C-alpha cells in the first residue's frame, strides 16, 4: 500500500509540474482578459507585408502593438462568424460586397471619418461600403478599386469604338483559325456573372433596383427586366456566331490572348503584371456600348472594424487606424500598390503613374458597384448559370433562360 | 530470460521482415517496465494539464456545468489508468473519447442547430444584437457637425474633449455635461490635428491607449438626443439615436414616426409592416426549418428528381466501381504474371492522388471544346454541358476514383479465400464461371458487402465529386435551382449557402438530418441483408 501511496504522490507531483508548465505557455488564458493596447488585424497574403509596415508605423505613433494574422481572403469573412472572442480580430481587410452580410450579422461597427477625408473618395467607393435597411452607415474604409475592362491586342485588331466594329473584328479573327477565340471571356465551368457583367449591362440588365432613399431593393430584380428581355435575342445571335463561348474557362481565355489566339480579352487589374510582361502591345478600354453603356461591376476593397474591438477595449484605436490613418493618401498609395490596384483615395490616385492601372480605371467609368446587400448571394450562381446556358453553342434561347434565372433568384431570396 | 538457451541452439539469422514482425512482442516487455510507467505518467499528466487549462478557460466564461463534467471525467480517466482494475476500460477509453469528440458531438450539434435560426443576420445573442442595433441606428442629425478632436485633461485632471468644428473652425471643450465654446486662439491646430490648448493637457501616448473604454462611452450632449461621440482618437461626430429601446417592454420605437418593433420570437425585432431591424439573434425556432423544407417551392419542387438521381448516382458509382475493381483483381491475381507490381501500382495511383485534384483535372479534360478527351478522340461529346452526358461523366469520374479501392479490397479478399474450396468445386465438376458464381463471389461478398454499403453511403453524400466536376450543372429543364447532376448534399449546399441572405446553417442542418435518416435507413436495411448472407455460410 505504501508503494502505491508513494507512486500516487509521484504522479500528483509530476502532473502539477505539467500543469504549471502548460498554463503560462498556453497564452489563450491571458487572451480572455482585456488586451488593451494591442490590435489584431486579419489580412490576406498579398498585402500582409505592407499592412504590417503601415500598421506598425501607426502603432509606434500611438504606442500600440499590432499583430497581423494572415488568412485566405475568403476565409476572413466566414471565420469572423465563428471565431472565439479571445482570438477574434479587431480589424479586417475585406471586399465591399461583404458589407451587407457582416453588418446584418452585427459583426462590424459603423465608422464616421472626417468630412475632409471623405471628400478625397469617390462617392461610389463610399456607397459601396455603406449599408443599412433603416439608417445607412459606412462600415469600411475603401482602399483599392478594381473592375474588368476589354483588353485589345493592338497588333491583331484596332481598338473598337462601336459594338459593330468589335463584333466584326472579333468574328473575322475567329475565322482565321479553328483555335482562335472571338472574345475571350471566362465562364466555364460554373458561370461567371462578374466577367459577363459588361455584356449584361450593355443589353439593359441590372441586378437590383434602387429605392428612393438610394438603397438597393432586393424585391425588384432586373435580371429579366422587359428592356433586357427585348434585347436578349442578340445573345442568341452571339451564340450562333460564336462571339462568346461559355465553354471557355479562365485559363483558356488567358492563354488564348497571350498566345495571340484572341484579339479581345475581358479581364481585370490582377492581370496587369502578366500583361506588362507579355510583350504584347495592348490597350484596355470599356466594352463598346451595345444598346446601353457596357459598364463593368466595380469592386472596392477596404478595412472594417469588428465588434470584437469593443470587447477587447480597442474600439477607438481600431477606428483611428481604419477611419483615419488608412484613409490618408500615403497609406492608400502603398496598400493599393501592394496589391496592384488603383487606390480609392483620389489624391493618392493622381500620384499613380501606371498606364495599365489607369486604363483599367477608365474602363470602369460609370460602372456599377457589385450589390453589397446579403441577398446578392442568391444571384451569382443563377445569373452566371443563365449566361452559361445561353452561350454554350446549343441554340438555347436566351429569353426563357434569363426569365428562369430571375424566377429562381426570387425564390431563393424568399 | 532464455537467451542462453536460445544461443545454444544457434538459430538461423532472422531476416529483416522477421525482425520487424517480432517487434510488437519484444515491445510488450519493454513498455511494461519503468519506461512504460514514465510514458504513462507523462501522457496522463498531459491529459490532466489539458483538462486544467480547459477548466480555466471554461470557468473564465462562466460555464460551470461544463467545468463539473470536465472534472468528473478527468478524475474517472485518471482512476481507470492508475488502478490495476478495469483493464478493458484502459483500451476502451481512448476510442470512446475520440468517438464522442468526432462523432457524437457533431451529430448532437447538428441536431441542435437544426432547430435554430442560425443564419446570416442571426448569429449573435439577443443582448449583443440589442447593442448592435443601438450602434447601427445612430445617425447624424440634419445639421450634424463633425469635429477634429483630441482627448485632454482639464486643470482638475478630468477627461474632456477638445473640439474644432471641421466646417467653421470654431473651437470647443466638450464634457459629459455640456459643449462650451473656447477662444479660437487658445487652440493650436496643424495638418495632423490638434497640437495644444491653453489650460488643458493633451492625453498622448500610452495613457491614450488605456482610455479606450472611457472614450467609447464618452458623450457630449448637444441638443435633444444628439451627442458628440469620439470616433477614433482624432475625430468626433455629432450623432443622434433614431431608435429608442425600452427594456421593460423589450421593444424598439422609431423616434421619427413612432413605429414599434417587437420581438417576433424568431430572432428579430420586427414592425407590423414586416420591417426588420438588423442584426437579429440566434434563437430556437422549433420545427420552422423542417416546415420550410416541406413548403418552400425552392426545396420541394426538385426534391424527388434530386432524390432519385442521388440514389441512381450512388448505386451505379458503387456497382460499376466494384465490378471493375473485381475484374482487375481477378486479372491480376496471378502470381506468375510479368510486371505484376507495375500494374498494381498503376492501378492504385488514382486512389493515391487527392480526390479534388483529380476532379479538377477531369473537369479540364472533359471540356467539350477545349478538353483533351474530345481532341484526342476526335469526337464532339458535350461531356459537361448536356444533361445526360454530364450524368455519365459524373459516374465515370467516380468510377475512376473509387475502383482502385475496390481493386485493393477485392485482391485481398480473393487471396484470403482458401484454394481448397475452389479446387473442391472444380473436382466436383464446376466450370470456372460456376466456381466463381457459387463459391468465390458469395465468400467475397461476406467480406466486401459491408464495404459496399459504406461506399454507397459515402457516395450518397459525395459532395466533392459533384461540386468540383459539374457544380451540379447543367441547369435543369424543369426550371428549378437544382442542376441535373445535383445530388441531395450539393443541392443542400446551394439552398443553404448560396441563397437567401447567404448562409443558413439552421436549414442546412435540418436537411442534413433528413439525409442522415435516409442513409441510415438504407444502410441498416442493407446490413440486415448481408447478415442474412453471412448466416447462410
């Protein structure tokens, strides 16, 4: 028995030792108490280094330590919903079309930057981050702008001023070789309503109407509005002629343009480096007016302050960083450049000397910010799917296809 | 122990394989000694340390019931391993703990979520939602001002806000009682904001950081409900509530028009008109999700079609994979064949590559204008764009992915069937087909049967195959949101994660429960059949 007691005592001693070693090492325990004076930022990989630099510069001015955590861009939104409060971020980087969902979830805090600061931003970039069914508030500070444009290989075609010219040149080029594409725009395998938006808006399509207060109304869906449906037979003609082929996926479109097997490519500034190093001579323009201006979707990326900043006791600090420091021209220029995008701040924008980004910027004039209301998640697949079906070369009539998509969207929104 | 005796006999040198095989029996005595004891104490101590750490975290969040359960379980685990009794328990505990953690808890959680409204707009608690609504509904009043701001201490050391009107440049001191104009010349301002003010000391550096909670709650009343609030560390904005919360009645009233928003028992404050305040909260909503499944046309209309196709897909994918795997196994079950190992390795390769990679590669190969399959064979098959061909493609790719598994299993099972049985059948005059049909196959099925059922259940929920290859498409001619190759689980994903306001975990869990019951029913029926098969033996 005494041997047992000794053994038991030994065990207890060792275990206590383990516990003593484990507790301070865990760190999570200290994380549950208030961490005043330390700010946690979730960012994607591309911008990590620059955010770290900018946030640290801000932090040393304010006497705050900054912890930058790297996440996959898409995970930032989804993990914010399930993260434990102790390890939750105070500031996140995000896309403007997350605004509605995150605000409806109550996960992000409204911001009120200075009037002088707000004046340096285009209205649509601020609108893009604004949301509210009753009171519309700003939930993010815009950093970078992006949109697709029509990239023209100027050795193979002249820059088209009209839709007819684009169509004629594209089809003539396609006839030259069975490997050639008329307009290289990615859709396969699941549809791509984002890249197809210029063609959609050019025929009179829109996603949600705005009400009198300027808010998007999820009850009025423009995917099959009468004007668009009237123009929809043009899509059948494009399909018959092979102007747009939905079996083209992202890599097929890109390779075709880079190999000179397509004179026209619909893409965005994320390919700016590829284009520059391709050795091709090219110009980026807006898709020529079809029946209406063929404007692209506009995407805005920026920073948001999470509700956890309140419980961590760093809300004013987080707002100082996001709504004040990050909106300064110098921060904007660095952050946008880190990601190869045009800065949202117009003062910073004037200092950008990058012809490719500037051309993409001009291709976005008059564009429509991607709807930021949460109901947009009901739209992507259906709208992309309708284009996929209408342009897959099997002479499926466009009109009923888009009408079905609109009906499905309405059902999904419920 | 018997080493001297063994040496005397001079056994043949053991081969490497024999040495390896002997390891477990040599390990047993090694681990029963002090080394084993030390490892045991170390592992137990690790478990206890984890438990203590978990207990501290749980206690910190006030979850005392969980702490109690944790303490009792940890004590029982220690007891089981520290006493000499309860030997079977020592082997059962690790498995049981893992089963509870990875099987029972997720199922219970799913059941729990299925009865809630957990979805976009309903993820906070009610208290958190009320705080959120209050914050979101603050709005600048019609002629609301915004100020450059600097927190400062007055002569008595009290916290005040130095304010400079952004439009007029007028200067003020804001306290929790009032907004008081001060001499413009007494405040110095540069590009970065307020630099200094006579009679006040600006709060800077580390002290500023510690003031966060105080500043967040700081309000300088102006007129009516409006107040100036710090927004960051160098900006303050005049904001007024547009909604008023009455805790006693648990309702919000809109100040502008008096509309009342009450708790609708479904996790939101709603007005009579149906207008809803955001955010809402997570709450129990009973059978509402199941009701939605029965009555929502989005779910109901394509259900039967999707259900039948799920069944067909799972059945054919398993059947064809099994038949193909078995044929290959029979072909390669010949020890004297040349390059036998090479063949086997080649056959197992698809199984060794991560499934989603193969699926993405296949998606490219099968593209009907640009895919390698059509180009090499000089055919024009719309593999992924025609509804029937897409179904064929999905099954073909599943067969490519799973037949190596059945090849491996069948090969092992074939080799375990005693050759005497087959010889006896042959002596009795049975032809090769008869021997296979009457002897090999039944014996094989006893081994493979349960695996076939498991594989069927797996394919019934084979989300990846559908999602990565066709995404459920092409769009169906019956004009519903379910594509032609959508199976129940991929369709669930579409209606729960790509519709409404984004994510609806509650609805997804409810459908998952229904699928669980379908699969469980089918599996238990099938297991019941294989048991019958075993009894014949």
